[in-house]
């Protein structure tokens, strides 16, 4: 056994199960871990709870079947019997902390109960099993250390005196002994040594710490200075502090000391020297702590235990793993308990949302520094987002975004980077615009898309979306002018010319104005039917955000479509409508390649209507004029259909043929048939050919050029 550092004596319990001592004291640096305890019980049934990290000599527990509570299962402990002393040693290591417990072997009629997490074992029975190397006893489930009974029960009424003595050999002003805590009902008398001894007063505890010995000993109070009634005792040589808490009267007596020999009294709101406390109390017992000379407001009592911290960390980490953090499960109090600062009602939802992001896992949020990093990062982002751009003095970094679960950004916001644009956009947002990870991720993705599009490939430019620009806070953008805007962004070089929201907005605004002006020119031309006359250029279409117009290949066709009577200013008053006109005519021109049957998909009525052709609608179903028109046009040359009037003539001819079948009202002319590309018919045979077409009982028999040619050829011979 290690050298004993403190001794505890149970004195005058009124009856069995009236005293209890627990060595579970872990408040950061305030801990009993590392100490060596000698415990002497009374003639009654005493109870003691041993904890990992200490060495215990429990061979003198006294009379009665005392209870020794241990946190592990029986099988967790190594056991060894010492023949000379007839004692049993139980030991184990938990989280790097050694635990050693020596007990008396006892007799069949004089033993203690060892209460493990998995049940209770008679100390004598266990000793004999170890001594004789026989089977270990099976713990009885009558009581476990997980649900202690009797004096160890949290609700037990206790009544006894326990005296503690430091036997620590520490010299003056060196670290001495840290004493265990007790519960209400126990009068705890502490006798210190030469070193700096520590007493931590539990809520409602009665402690006499007036004889702590030399050095500036430390007495920790969980309440604030003002919570206590202060009374000078023994002609002012001692001070008593009392308060009512949880229905119990807490009483602490300390030595008043002197200017050269005092103790330090530490409260939840500051620390004072005992001699200065006496002086202040002498003047005004109700005075605030700041009236005490040399008060230290930075040294305070930790009121959250290591177990509570661990539980809070587990809750936060578990929520991050399950993505179920919310105001109930991970409240601001849970963060505070975990030792994390800066979580308030205003930012709690945002921080919980960070925990719920896919990138923030339990492993990334299972320590106080890790969680604090998340909180600090989100606080910095929210602080930057004040609705006023260009006023954040400390740029946000990729690490800060990554900490809260935003992916795809890294490094520092140097010129020309997506992070520089993202920071600028965040700076201009209100806090409500960045208080979810989804919002920030959308902004980060958008910043990446903008910077990739600037001077990028056609694919990178096309990847930039309306949602991207809206996410960044760009104004004046809509679905109609988007093509012109992304085209303008694609032309920007170098990236440093568009790496702030202001620069991006300028590019967008200029492009939007140019697009609006260009579109108005197109509207005016369509309304006045003067696109050809005014020479509406391909550059105008490009400025409007319309693609697919080329001076050398299709400009004249597009201008002629705008000049058609059915294409008005209303038909072309959006970029989308103009693009539909261009796309439709390009599809018609592409189909007219002198090769019948190779257009897929077939042209539809909406495409013909878009360029100003009338009388055609629907889809190219069998037996329809559109089916015949598509087939005929597919075999034409591009130059045969590069004017709307040419396409209209073909449409009219197809309509006349189909409506003439089966005795219909259609009148097929020689010009119709020649326009469609029919051969072998002339002025002398047109009457018989037209009659033959009228006698065709099904329009499906003439809905392609080949079928129609067959009917004509037969009738013309």
C-alpha cells in the first residue's frame, strides 16, 4: 500500500446506516484522485463509497456488517490474499487511474459486504475463495452500487460525525491533501497538515475547517458570497458561513486567520482571504463581495463535476452522431455543463443545426475544445452577417466553415478565391440568412460555381444557376435574364475581378441592363416587323442572353421569323420566348438536310408556330398534315426552308393534301404538289391527280412524301 495521506474516523453514529462517506470528488483539478486513505469505522453499520484513482486501507471498518461500495463489477478486479496480515487486496485500472482496496479477511460471523455494480459479496466468502483458489462467489442482486440502499441512498437521513486528518507529508506552501465530501446530516471535522489542503463543501454539508494547519489552505463554497449568512465566532478567531439549500442548512466554519496566516475562501463569484473576509464582515455582514479587500473575481468555485461534464459531452456527441440536436436535448445549459461558453438563446438553434450537419460527427464533437471550436466558428459567422457588407475586420477562414459542417471551402480568403466571395456575401447577410448550415452550404456552393464560371469552360458556365446567384444575395436576376448574366460572368477574368459580392453585383447589373436593352430591341423589331430592315444583329441576341444565333448561318432566318405577322412583340418579350423562336428555327434548319427519315425527335407544331408558321399544331401523328410536313421538310435543303414564307408554303401544301382525302374540302393545287417535291405531275394531269387524292379513304395513305408520290404517279399515268 502507498503511504497514507489522510485518515478518516467515523464518530458517534446514532445507529446503523447513519453515516456515509463518498470519495467521488472530481471537479477538474479539485479531486481526491492520487490519495491514500485509511478509514476507521464505528461499531455500527458504516457505509463508504470507494472510487477509482485512490488507494484505500479499509481493514479497520469496526463492528457491524459495514458496506463498501465499488463502481466496477466483481470480475473487473484483480484479487490477492496476504497470508501475513490476513487481508484481501482488490485492484484495477480505470481510464489510467489505479484503484486499490485492502479489506480485512473477516470471519463467517464478522464480515463486511462488498457492493459491486453487479451485486453484493460477503467479504469473508470472497477472501476464502481467493485464499483457497476456489470458485469466486456469485454476487447477490439484493443490492448493487448502481442502486445503493441504506445510508448510501441519496435520500438517506444521516446523523454522525466524521473526523478527517491529513497525514500528508507536504511541506508548507506545497500541495497537501484534498478531503472527501459528505452529505447533509454528517458533521465533518477536517484537520489539515503543513501543505496546502483543499476542502470542497457540498451543498448542505456541515464542515468545520477551522483547523487546516499551515499554508494558504483552500475552502471551496458552491454558492455566491451573498448567499451566506456570516457570523464571527470565538471572539472573531473563526467565521461561520450558513445558507439554506435544498431544504438543508449548510454550515461552514473556517479560521479567520491573520494577515500572515490565512486561508483562501473561494465562492462561485470570487475568492477572498479569510482575514480580509473577517475585516469586511466586521464592518458589514451583508456587504457584497467586492467590498472585501483584495477580492479575486477570476478565481471561482467549479460547480460542475467531471461526471456532469462527461454526461453533457456524451449528449452533445451523441446528438452529432444521430443528427438530432434540438433545444431540448442539447440546450444551452447542456453546452454550459460541458464547459462550452458562448451558447445563448439567440444562437442555440444555429449551433444545433451545425451538430446536425452530415460533416459534424460525434467524433468531431466529443471534447470541450472541439465543441468550443464549433461554437466559436458559428459565432464568428453570425457576427460577420450583420447586413452591412465590407465591415468584417477579421475575415472568416475555411476552417471556421468546415468546423460547423460546411464543405467545399478551405484556406484563407485571398484574392480570387471562392472563400473571398463567400466571406463577402456572408458579410452582407443578416444573421437570419446564415443561421442554418443549408443556407451557408448553398452560399459556399454558389461561390465555387461563380468562381469556376468566371473565365471557365462552357460546362462550368452552364453549371451556374439562378439559385446560386440568389443564395449569394445578388439582386436583379431572374430566370429570363439568367442566360445573359451567366454569359457575362463567364467572360470575367481574372477571378479577382469578381471575388466580392459588390464586384459580382456590378457584373450582373451591367449584364442585366444590357440584356434588357437588347431584348427591347428584339421586342420592337417583332412588333414593327422590321428586324430585317433594321439589320437586327446576332450581337443583340447574345446581349439578351439568347444563344444559337449566328450571322453567317441563321441570323436572316431568325430575323424573318420576327418579321412574320404572327410573331409580335408580346411573342418575344422575354429571353425565354426569343430563345424558343431561335431553338425552333434551328431545329427546322437542322432537319432540312436532304436526307429523309433521319430527324429525331420529329418536329412539333409548337416549333412551327414559334417561327410564325400557321395552321400546324400537335405532334407528327400518322395521318396528320404535320407528319407529311415533317417528312417533306426532312428531305429539303437548308436553303429551301430558311425563310418563314417557304416553310409556310410547305405547311399549306401539306394541310391541303391531308384535308382533301376521303372527299374532304381540301383543294390540292399543282403548286402544292410541286412545293412538296412531287414529280410526274403537270397542268395536264393535275385534275386527275387531285381527284385521286380526294378518293384516298385514309389520310395515312398520303402522310409521307413517298406515299403521296405513289398516289400521284398512279393517277398521272
